[in-house]
RNA sequence: GGGCCGUUAGCUCAACCAGGCAGAGCACCUGACUCUUAAUCAGUAGGUUGAAGGUGCGAUUCCGUCACGGCCCA
C-alpha cells in the first residue's frame, strides 16, 4: 500500500513520546536493573506463596506492555518477557502523582520496568503491585489487535517480529526448532562425533543434484558457488583422519519456493568411518526417537491429522518392492525400458532425452509411493545412476548401499555407504558430466580434486544428511516450511529491489 | 510455468454475487471510573478500497492488465 502520509494513529503515539521527552523522560534508557524474570516470580509463587506480600520481597521485572486496563487513578497492565506473561497493578497512590502522570502516556507496545511485591486480586490472580513504573523503551508503531492478532500470512513472514510479539505459538515453534538442533548435536557429540564447519562458498558445487547460486570473489578473480551440500568437504575430513564428523548448516539451491522448499535450508550431515548404511539406519532410528521425545515429550507425534509412531522399528523395504506393493507397478514393466518410459509418461513424468531408466524409476517412486509413506520407512536399493556418490551393493552392482527415510510423505533423510573407490567415482562423475552436457542442469560437476583426495584413501565410511527444516515441521505440526524458518524468502514489495 | 483464491481503517473482517453516500469490532482520541483481564459507560475521529487502465451518469463491486501473497499442480 503506497502511502506518503503517516497515519493519524502513529502521529498520536509520536506526540506522546515527544511530550514525555519534553518532561525530561529518557525514552530509551538502559539503567533499569532487572532482578527477576516473570518465570522467577511464578516459581516463587509456586514454592512459597505464604512468604510473599505486596511489600516484600520486591521484584524488579521488565517487559513489553501487551494490554492496559485503565481506571482513572489506577490501571492493570499485562506485560511479557522472554519467559511468559504477567499482570501488574499500577496505582497512583503507590507510584506517586508525577510517575502516574507519565504512565498515562505509556502505550501498548512500550517496554516498562516495574518494581514491587505481589498480591492476589479479587479474582484470585497473582499480580505485581508496582511501587515504581518506568519507561524502558517508547514504541511509536501500533501493534495489531490483541484478540485476533496478526493473521495475514504475507505480513507475518515479512515482519516476523510482529508475528513473534503477537502469536505465542510461533515463538514456541522456533524454541522447539532450537531444541531439536541442540538434541541432535548432543546425540552426535555423545557418540564421539566432531562438529565442524566447511566452506559455504565452493569453486565446484558438489554433493547433490541441484542448481547452485553463483557469486564472484573479486580478489581471487574467480566465480564461487554457494554450496548445495557440504558432502565432498566432510569426506575430505574423513580422509584427513576425522573419523566421525558432522555439520549443521545452511545449503543453498537455486530453485522455486513452495510449502516444502526455501532457497536456503538447514541440513545436518554426518559421516562415520567403519560404519555401513545399515548402521546409520539404526543410528537414525535412535536419533529421531530421542529428538521426538525430547521435543514433544512423546515418541508418538501428530502431524497434519496423521499419527506418526517413532517408537516402533522403522519399516525397511527396497525401492522396487515399494513400487510394486505400494505403487502397484509390476516388476516386468520396470525391466522393459520402452514400456517403463511409456508408463511414466502416462503418470505425468517428463521423459527427456537424457532420462536413464534408474532416474525414471526413482521419479515414478516419488509420484506413486512417496506420498503414501506416512510411518517412518527406510527405502533401500537405489539405482547406481541416481546415486553417484554411493558405494555399490556387493550383491548387485546396479544398485547402491543407500537409503532414504520417508515420514509423513516427505523425504527426511538420505544416507549411504560412501563410494571410496576413486576409479569408480571418476566414472560416475563422467556419466554426470555427460548428463550435464546434454542439458541436465542438476547433474553433478566433475571434481578432480575430490578424486585425488580419494586416491589417498578414505576408510570405509557411511554418511547421511537429514533435512532439519522438514524434521522441525514434523515435530511442530507445521504444514509449510515458512512456519519453521524465521525469515523465509519472498519477493520484495513496495520499494524497488536493491541492485548493486 | 498452470489452476483456484485473496489484497478494503493500525489489526480482524463486512459491503461485491445482482454497480447507487464504504460499515463494524478491537486499537486510538476526549470524558467518567482504584480489582480489570477481549474491562465497562458516554462521545469523537480515522479510508487514494494493492496499482494503473477500460466500460458506465455513477465502480470496493463488472472487464482485461500488472504487482504481491496463499493453497494446489508441474
């Protein structure tokens, strides 16, 4: 909405701020010492309510005013700090005439410092009886309505701070997000994994099939890519002797946005030497069980109307058997390339010239099976063509020792025994390079330096990536990834986008 | 990229189908009020209806275009 004049509401709030300033009230002081949080007061009320009176002990507490009920010479205010919400009673005969006069100019949204004891109101609510009320920060922008809050999704995402002020549920989601990452970190640290950081800017973007963002380094005079995955660097660390490493950090993929995709997203990747993909499936089960119970208090989680059970042993099945039993695709069809491609076309899959059977089979799986995998399910037996970094199966060299984990119809994790044969790795990269030359923008780049690293020898290793945003969605019952990312990317609105 | 829906006061929403002075609640402002909690009572004020066009005597309403967003599909 283009508007050149400030609304009357804002003007009035600014006037109040000016009139306080004219009375020599500091609008932005920083000398109020907080002695207690709201939670501290509540704890004290729980533990020793008999010892608390309206005179002693005195709590010095601060927060943002969320509601004011004024009664002429007294007022109730509701205020919040990081630990919760509490009520204070401000009486003129208690705080003094001058202070009460200034208090009349306080608005919803202002920060206040309060000092006083506690008492119980007629309706039985514990309330802080203020001896002192001080302005800690004047707010000139009006907050949304207290009852309905802020609902407009566009404004919620663009101005997340208002969303956080008004909608406590949003705050809870992000607290849970933090707890999930902490729990994952603790889980891995307990198992002797080392947390590391590897380049976000890479000369060759590797480790995934995705289109990268490109940037330029002036001093080095080279283009760099924002990483699409940390994989090849983490494996270089395994080669260097760090047998167990993990990284929780951002990946960037230059793709569309949707309820399931944000151009930057958070991925956990971890690598364990002398382990197999089967070991990692076991580890993943334990990790998710641990995270689910730490964060939600239960191993049974409700997600968008489904009940997800993290307690039972996760199902395991191969890609082909899932296609047959869940997708209803007959094994004969998969063996016949022509019929397979025809069938895939009918199912709406875009068969390009470069399509390889393994790719088509995987796409068919995405369409026919993935949405039906509600309970945690490991799918194994991925074709070698779609798994250029995975070790081949000893039984069948056409498939790899790889799994993906699906929960609630979403891909949550992808792990495999790592390919550590440099010659085979080189052949796989060459095949990818062919696909890239044929127009597949998502095919892997050749990375000679990585091949050389493998030639020094990487111990047998298994590695895995877990999409943290999707895991957070699952555990917070969020339908859109935008609900679990503080500042999801959107097109700029109003002013013209910045350009250098 | 395609389909459907949305954009009206600071916020949440009406009015649009079937064109005729753009309304309400909360918030704000004035007054009353020292136990409220979506406080109450009385009064006042607040609008370039996302943008620029078209049709009409008249457009928030009908038409096409654009911008941004939501959901679904690719």
